[in-house]
């Protein structure tokens, strides 16, 4: 599966992800082949790009939970868009509590991991879909951290509102390929509405603090210099969720980065990203699970056959070179690691589970219990 920019789409390409209308109506099924008319519709939708299957790649399985996750994303975006514009114009919240409660109801009480499917995005809805995804991640992480509802809600409000300031940018502003000057303008816009939060939303003072401290943490990650700040828990959660979604989502410029790359970046900066919070993230979503194809640091290609719950980046894999089984968590294999998820064919779930079970491995694919 590869990400392909809209301008590079060609007739005959197969969809790896379904396409829904803004009302949640299915427009194009997975494995549908693009036609000239279909490409024209996608251009009109303003989508940045699509996830495309390679010619010989089987369609990755999707559980009903996966499909429901995509439907929830599609149908919740409009509510967030409406609420952010309302707060900017009326200086007070209207349905923020309802939106946060809906997300918490669906994703704030889960006891198992989900496959966090990145949504298709356009320039027009990028901010709203990012805010929604960050809020979903925050809901799952606050649950993993056993936060009480009164602690969850400010973090949820901040997740939904943290990027609201970008809506104050002029319509002609281009968020892709930013110059140093335009990047400063975007940064100023991002933080310009934080003061508004004090009186516009419930727990406004805490929501403002979470947004400001999270922005500070992300700036430290960008510069590589930690300030020693002691942020509130909500800010630590928002910073991790914000970074993860921004890095792995389709981007206005360039291709999305892999989940492995994002998690490794978070784990390697414990002075900025709280390890316990990063742990809450990896305990909430599927990353290196059975069926994922990876490239090892040796250059070999391999298939993940068993997840490592304790150290997510060191699973047990099956080498494509000689069909040997390599447990990356063993001391004998410390010099070998996962370099990244394979850029192509990275979601094959077709492998001989019977053989693996005979060899003593219990194999459970995502979506199975």
C-alpha cells in the first residue's frame, strides 16, 4: 500500500481505503479501480491523495471495527468544523461538551488496541480531521492512564481546539512548503486564540494551559532542546497525540511517515515526551502486529508474527530470506532491529498460521480475540 498524491493518480489504480461522503455515505469501495471520472471526482473533493494498492497486493482485511472507525471519523468532522467556527465567531462554546462526550463514549473506555486508520484529507478539512484524530488518541490515552473524567475533559477540549487558530489565517495562505517567515505566521496564528479559551469554554484556564504547554513541548522536540518545564498531564498527552497524528497522516507536502518512525522518535526523547504517556499511546493502537511486513536493520525483509507487548519495536519476525524465525527481544539478536515498516506491501496478512502454531507460536491477527 502506497500513498499517492492526487496529481499522480492514474486510471486503473486500486483503492486501499474506502472513500466516504461528508455524510458518511460510502462512495468508493476498497479495491475499486480508478476511472477518469473517479479521478475527476477526487480532484473535486480536494483530497490531498489516496492510499493505493500495488498491482499484485491483496486487499488488507478490515474488521467491522475498522470500518466503523472510518465512518466515525467521517461523520464527526463536520461537528468539529461547525464548533470551531462557532467559537471563533461567538466567543463561546456550543456543542464542545457533546462532541467530547461522543468521542469518549466510543474510544475512552476501550480495553483493547485499535487499528488507528488515517483518514483521507483535503486542504479544506485538514485542520478538522487532525483535531478529531488527536482527540480520539487523547481519549484512549487518558483511559490507559486511568485519568478521572474531570481530568479527561480538559485534555479532550484542548485536543479539539488546539489548532483552531489556523482558521484565522487568510484563505490564500499555503500551509505546504512554508518559508521561515510564513512558518512564523502560522505559529502565531496557532497560538492567537489561546487567550480566547479562558472564557469561551468550560475549564478554559486549564484548557489554555494544556494548549500552551503542549505547543512548548512540540517546539522543544523540533529544536531538540528540552527546557526542563514541568507541564500538566493533559499537555503531555496532547503533545504526544498531536505529534503522532501530524507525523503519520497524509501531509500537505511530502508523504506520511510510518508509525514505527513516529513511535521511535517519541521514545528516543523521554526528556520531552513523558515515557508513561508514550506507553499509553502504544498500548492503545496496533503498530507492529502479526501480518505487518518490515525491513530489518540488516537490510532483510521480514514478516511480524508475534507482537512484543513490553517492547513494541522488538517483535518476533519471520525472515523472507530463509524463513527463519527471529525473536528480536532475545539478547542474541540485540544487534538486529526493525528499521521501518516496508514502504510497499506493508499490510499483508496472508501467511501460514497453521505452520506457526505447530512451531509453538500463538498467532492472533488484529480484530481477533
